[in-house]
C-alpha cells in the first residue's frame, strides 16, 4: 500500500482543496482583488481628470537674473524638477513634464527676454496651453508694475519645440504598485494565517497520519496560493489595460513577462509569511508581525508615489526593499519595453531576498 501511494496526486488534492477554500474566503478576495482594484479605480479616474499642478523644468542655460524667472519660480501650481538633461528628456518623452522653460536674453528686438518652451507629443495640449497662459499672465503683471515704457519684458515664442513621446498615464505608475500591494499582502498575511490555523486546528497533525510527505504538504498549499494570486494579477492587469489603458508595450509578450516576474515576487513574499507563521504565538500576534514586513514596503517602495519624493537620507533604505525592485522591474517591462533579461538587477536582488528569507523561514517554521 505504501509503495502505491501517489505523492503528486495527494499534493494536487491539497492544492485543489486549499484553492477552493481561498476563493470562499471573503478576506482573501478582499485583500487580493478588492483593495487593489479600489485604488486602481480611484487613481485611474484622478489620472483621467487632469490636475492643476504642472511639472516643469528650467533649462540650465536660462537667464535666472530677470524678474520673470523669480515670479515663475514662486507660482504654487508649477512644480519645478531639478534633474540631469538625460532624465529631463526621459520625463518629457513620457509626459511626466509639461515643458522645459528656457529664458534667454533677446538682442534682436525691443524686448529684453525671449521664452522658449520645449515639450513632447506625450504632453496634453491642454496642460501646455495652461502653462503658456500662466507665463503670459506673469509677463503682463511685470509689464504693468515694472516696465510701463517697454512693449513687453519678455516674449513667449509661438513655436513650441516638441520631441517624440509616449503618453505616461497615472495608471502606468499606480497599477504596478497596486499589483505589488496585492502580492505582498497575499504572500505575508495569507500564508501566515493559513499555516498557523492548520497547526491550531490539527490539520497538519492529521496529514501526518497519511503517507504524504511534509514537502508535498507545503507544495500543495503553496501552489494553491500561487494559482489564486496569479489569477488576481490577471484580473488587475486586465481591468487596468481595458478600462484605463495601462500600457503593455509589447502586448501579450509583456503580459507574460509580468506574470513570470509576479511569480518570482510572490514566492519571495510568501517566505515572509512562513516566518510570521513560525514566530506567532497566537492568532492575535500575526497582524503585528506581518505589518513589520508589509507596512514599511507599502509606504517606502514606490507603491503610491515615487521614492524620489522622500528625503535623500531615506532613499537608500527604500532601494533595498524587495517590493521596490518588483515595482521598478514591472514599470520598466510594462512601459519601457524592457525584457526580463534587461531587468536582471531587480530580479537578481529579489532572488537574493528569496534565499535570505527562506533560509530564515526554514529555521523558524513550526509543524506543531
């Protein structure tokens, strides 16, 4: 009898039973699908509605000693970005910047300064027109107060220099973060509660009475979580792409690469869950332990906003977190057109995290 026992079939039976139980769990569906979709819908509609804050940059060759420049810098609705020329061009191509403002002395007319705007095809014409109107109103105000005898202190060039670009929508930033949110939540909370309850309810002890090996028990439960979570990833990406035009630059190929990346990230995050289930003394201690792993990553890994907004001293910490590397890799693959091979650094760091986490998980994991 023992020799005829099929370990693989037993493992698949565990996978099937656990998967059915997961789908019947309201909390699992809510954390894995509900919350991320709510965030995607909110940020998706916000992204489609425009905004009053315009991101701009000042050309490094601009004359900064004139009154127009000082007033432009003080406008609350203009957010000035200070980056290298290469980074500024990249932001223009993606529509992250409305324009680069170049203020130069004008020696050919009776107008002291000329303002040239450099933008891209990815920028909304409406935002570009708003920026022109803001600058024109500043010039008019300066003319009335300080230069009544001149025709104008400055002239805005009618021709806007434009470079090729592809629209970078809010959803292109927020959806990878929400997918990472879903994967991390499921990997940590789902696994921690699952294996703790299996111990408490003596399910694992009952498994011991069967010929199935312990490794197949773990694999069966793990596969059920992986299948469920990858299905939620398909739903999240599908709704983002269909409803809000989330960019999948190479279509199906990009989608498949994202699935492979999600699979690796989920395995790493599940390692945190195994650690929590091993350390927890009772069910009430699981959330505090789990939040030690999840909350810093939700806040510091570029889930809701770029880590560039954090203080310089905090950014190195942000850049070592595993969720940061998943978010960066996914955004590069989805929008930039990078392949998995191009994202070797992020994937490699996720792999290192996986090795470290599962080494700890093996030490602290408890069967009884």
